[in-house]
């Protein structure tokens, strides 16, 4: 992990004007391309007002060399109809577009508009380079859309830029010399471990037998220790 990633960037970025794309993407084109079922189409209709392909970060627009797995980065702006957006909608869009994407979700109108940045770590499959693999989705807090944007971070190439942009969304800090895929794997493992802790706490609260309580308590202590190792 490079030293440039030590300082966490703001999630709202002032992307360069020369990278502006500004093309509205018809919702039906996206779910037709991905072979979406009726449930997924309904989610698009109920939750999404409009999708705009806002920026195209590419060698020809921002003068950074492409790298394997990160030839370009797209920035999509999604105006929401509802208070929530189901993750399956994002997965559908990610599946239809063969590049890494950062999503800016917008909720509300006028001065009341709020923005949240969302992205999954997206990379070509090692088994089949024509297929893309997604991590969990990482999110920023909701912010007023009028929040001042940070200048796009300096980077050596497209892959480095992608790493720095994702960094602003990560719930755990990076460790010294930790590679991006290792960092994300640790974050996902910590999330799974946290769910185990909560389930074990619930079991402990319901258990009536003393001996079983002792056993569950020991399991809980072990899980908490493992979680602490992952998060510190």
C-alpha cells in the first residue's frame, strides 16, 4: 500500500471537467442487458428516478495510464425515488458495465438533496478474465449535496487512483504494506465475524442452562478476540 493512501480522502470528489460524460442511461437498457427478472425490474421502477453516467475517468480524459483490471473508472449519479436503494440494483448495473464504478446516490430535491457515495471493489475474475468479481458494497455517510468537494487525488495510474477513491469508503483503516485485496478481505471477514458475535450474544440471552451459558460465553470471548485482531 503506497504512502499516498495513508491520509483518508473525502468521498465527494471534484472530478475534472474534461472527464465529464453526462449521458442519461435508460433503466430498461440496463436490466435488459443483464437479463433482470421481474422483481429486479420492479426495484428499478420503484426506487430509481434517473441514472446518469456522470464521468468517464480514462487515460484519454485524465491522462493516467491504464492498468490490468482498471482500464477506466466510471462515475454514475443515481437520483432515487425512495429512501433506500436495494443493493441488487447496484449489482445489476455493475454487471452490465465492464468497468469499475463509483456511484453517487442522490435523495431529495433542491436544498434538501443528500448524497452518498457507494462502491464495491470490482476486478476481473482470475478464473475467467471476461467476468468481473464484486466485493461487498462500501458506503460513505449521507452528506448535503452542497458539501464542498475535494480535489481528485494525485495518482500514478488508473489502478492507484481506484485504490485511493475506494479508500474513502472503507470502514477500517489500512495496515502498513497491506495490499488492497487483502484489506478488503479483512474488512469482509470482520463484518462476518461481527455478525457471528451478534448471533452468539442472542443465543446467550435466550439460554437458560448454566452449563450451556458457560460454553456460549467462552465462544463469545473467542469471537470477540478474533474480531479485535481483525479490526485493530
